C-alpha cells in the first residue's frame, strides 16, 4: 500500500533528484528502501558482534555442542 505525503526539499536537492530520475517518488522510495536495508544489516552485524563477544553464551553453546555429540547417532 502507498500513501501520498508532502515533503519539502531544498532547491539543490530537488534539482539533484530531477537530474537522476524522471520519477521523484520512485527515486526517493528506492533511496529510503536502501537506507532501511543498510540499517537492518548494521543492526544484524552489531547483534552478531555482541553475540560473539558474549562469553557466557559461548560457554553455553560449547556445552550444548558436547551434549549433542554425546552418542546420539542415527
């Protein structure tokens, strides 16, 4: 679903947009979609970094790795 909104852009920015695209809405939507993806990936990277530095969690994972491999073969 789409919503129509009104925004105010500096003249210089509007000229920039118009020089790059014939469809302002599509151009701005794509830029914002890319920014949303970039922020998501940054948050994901931060979460993985935090997880990799969590010694308590790593210790628990090591215990589970041992337990899982403890004779439970098919």
